[in-house]
């Protein structure tokens, strides 16, 4: 910390310059929301921004909507706990990124407002309702995870001042727990939850007002701030450890294997962690690719541009921009390992006397307590990273786990608070708020669109005015955010939250991929695949003891008796595919006329300025259809264009460069 917390210009751990930067940011984003409110005339304006945006705005929309501050916090926390392999908590989407170039035109050609429109056009209304419910659940999970991680970081950026506010305010809120049954009670509102409430009020106000148009405009500003957020701390933390070369010199001695891009199973298991192996990375990537296309905001990311090239460019390069930010987050985490676990750790207070020295007794009692607590924390963190951890009693390992999780969750914010000067903390906090709110506002708008278009309008009130549905969408978003606020209280750490985010979409994503390329995937196949996949996930995640009783080898389980994440993903994805194919072969196919319309739709390129009369319909003067790659009746894959092939190859070159650059930076010095 660079200034005293009791100075008159300091409030909640932030100086006057920090508050000025935050105030300016709040005024700008609220102004955009109010301006966008005047532009919203109908459902297409609110849920798809009028399809009027170009490549740059679409790139920043894809970057902003898909980049939340909890992702940076998760990568830094994962890096702290596992070393360089922590990068895979976001690089798991790296291998999927080239496919964004291929899938974006298909999503745009659907000419849909929501992904549920795809399911209705390809299958029937029941699958649209299924996806709508599933998509709303996804949005709730994404918003909850983003708010949880960001709240933790903001609390750390205030130096823990919000915790003190929570204690003094003593606000009691309802609590529901599952412990061999549902238990209800109350608990004290936590410090980081005050930050969550403030963020929620902000993005709800401008998101409800301006819809997706406001989200895209604010994402342009917030995307720039997110880049600043990603790189701002990097030079400061490396200055603290003595430069980039110190990372290579001291890192492996402080934490074994911390610069390995794939973890040694022996080291990982000795620390009580699941090893991030090649197989784990492969399963994370497959799960991410299966699920990314059905994340509720992706239809907007691909569909809000003027033509399919805007969606293609924005979706692909917006996410490559995110990959470079991921590298910055990872190296911040690596530098923090050297700084906080090294001999000159600020937790050791090296400039202060030893506890047994007479000078120490002369310090104020609060100062003595702070120093002793920090030194004990350093000792606990060192034990947690050592091989001795595996030999400790279970109760002591659990205690150290909780200490390490809490420190990891708040590490990004704590490092910033310890290093950055006044003014830059405010800039970092504004950037942090930008990152989480740019994701949350998009999720709120698209999930409210799912409810309004595919549930409320279809099953509850069918013939109301456009204005009526517009306001229903706004208030539906408010309720969805309220549920997300309740869900975030159940997460235990940021990596726990991210695992839920990764796994949630994949079960129904299988049916979107098969529905695009194979005519034989049926309506009942969607239901069978989705339910079988979700049920398998629930079974392998919550009943591992039953599976162990079947004689499954110990290598499939972690030290807590849980099935390893990689095998959980392999189980529910393979079950979903097999169940979907089997059910599709045994149940009636979708009517040929309906299939012909759908595939004509996704094989017809977008023309500039076209105005389709409604979702999933062609304009009066459509472009010629693209030819199929294979002359097989049931296989529907368009023949790739040179633009498609060139962009796909270029994207793989970018992937190779990013992996090489990450490894190079970790090893070269």
C-alpha cells in the first residue's frame, strides 16, 4: 500500500484520485445506457442491437462479452496454485478459437435473435423451450461466477476495508445449505458482496435501458479498459522481484515445476491437485468447443454485425485478443509466486524487527498483530506448496487448503493494492468493473431474450404489443440477475466457479453441432443426448463411491475419492453423443420440408443490408446458396471458400505462435 488508510483523502482504502477515475467511468457507462435507450424501438434493437455494427465494434464486443475479470482472477489463482499450467484455465478455449472462423458465418446465416430460434428452426418448439431454460441457467451461472470472482478482487483492492464495513454493518441475509437435506438460516453479508451489489446495480441500469446495443457500445470502452487491466500490473510486479530473469532463476526453487506448461502428475498429486496433463487439456478443450456455440451471448456475438464477415472477424480476433491478455495474467501470477513466497516477501515484513526483538514490542499492538498474521500466512503458504503437505493430517491439509484458496482468490487484488500508486488502483478497479460488467450485461440481455421470445411469448402471452414484450424482457433480466446473486453465495473459490462455467453448456452443445452437419439428428435425439449427458455429469460428480464399487481403478480418482475432472468430462460427453445417435436412429426424423428450409437458410450467405422478415427466415432476394462439400444426402457441410480456408489456417498459425511465445517467455531467461 502506498498511502496510509487513515489519511483524510482516503475512503475504503482508495485515494481521491482513485475515486475520481471510478466516478468518471460510472458517468460514461451510464450515459451510454441512457443514450442507447432512445435507440431501442423493438425486440431486434434490444436483443440484437439492430445488426448495425462493424468489425472493430464486433471484435471488442466478442472480447468484452467473453472476457470477465473473474477469468483473470481464475488464471492468476490457478497459476499461484499450479504454476504455468494455470494458464490452461483459459487456454482451454485456445484450440477451439480457429473453429470460430468457421462457425461464425453459420450462426449469422441463421438470422436468429436467440440460439433458441436455431433449435426451433432445426427441430421443434419443445427443443427451443429446452434450450431456453438451459440457456437461462447458463447465463445465471456465468453472471454468478463473474460477480463472485470480481467481488473478491475488489475487496482485496480496498485492502480488506470492505470486510471491516461488513462487520460493522452486520447485515443478516438468508442462507440455504445442503447437508443431507435442505437447511435454512441466516448469515452476515460479506465484504466482497457489497462490491457485488454495487456492480450489479450498474450493469442492470444500463443493460435494462439500452439492451444489446448499449452492451456493444460499452464493451468497446470496456474492452480497452480490460486490456489496460490485464497489463497494468505486469511491469510493477516484475520490478518487485528484480526483473523478468528472476522468474527463471528463483521460480523453480520456490515452487517445483512452476514453469512447466504441462504439470508433472507426481508433483501435482503430491500437492493435492489434479494433474493438468495432456489428456486433461484435451478434454477441457473438447468440452469448451462443444459448449461455446450454445453459450447464450454467442448468437449476439456472431449475429449483431452487418454481415457474416463482421461476426467472423469479431468472434475470432476478439478471442485471440483475449488469449494475449491470458498470457499477461499468467505471468502476473508467476511473478507473485516469486514475490510472496520468496525471502523478500512483503508477508515477511523484512524491514520490521523479529517478534523476539525489543523493538518489535514497541510497535503498536495492531501493527504487531498485522505482522504476526502475515508471517504466519507466509509459513502456511510455504507448507502448502511443499511435498510435506501430502504427509500432514487431513484436518491440517484442509486448513491449509482454505488458507491457500482465500489467498489465491484475492491475489490479483492484493498485489495491486500492495504495489500500485494512488490513481492507478482506481484505474485498475474501473477496468475490473468494465470486464465483469461487459460480460454480465450481455448475459442478462440474451437470457432475458430467451425467456421473452421462447417462453413468455410462446406459452404465456402470445399477442401482446412489441412494447409489452420489450418491458417483459427488461424485467426478466432483473430477475435472472437476482438468481445469479443468490447462486454466487454457494461458490467456494474462483476455480470451483470456473469448472461449473466450463461444464454447463456442453450437454446441449452436442445437439447444435450435430444438428448443423447431420440431417439424421432428431428432436428426441436432442432430448436424449442432453438429458443423458446432464444425468451422467450429475452421477459421476456426486456419486463416485458407487462407481468405485464397480471396480474402477484408483487412477480414475483423486485423493478425496472424487472422479478426476478429465474423466468426468469424457464420461458425460461420450454418453451424450452415443445416446443422441442411438435415439436419433430409433425415432422419427424431422420433416424433410423443415430440414430443407433450415439447411437452405444456413447455406445462404448474408448480403449487405438484407432485411429478413423474421427470425430464421430468408429475405425476399437471397444470395445464391453455397455448394455442399460432400455429395451425401444426410451430411450438410458447406464447401469452404478461400476466405474460410485462409482464415482457418491463419488462426491455427496464431494458436501455434501463442503457445510458442508462452513457452519461450517462461524458459528464455
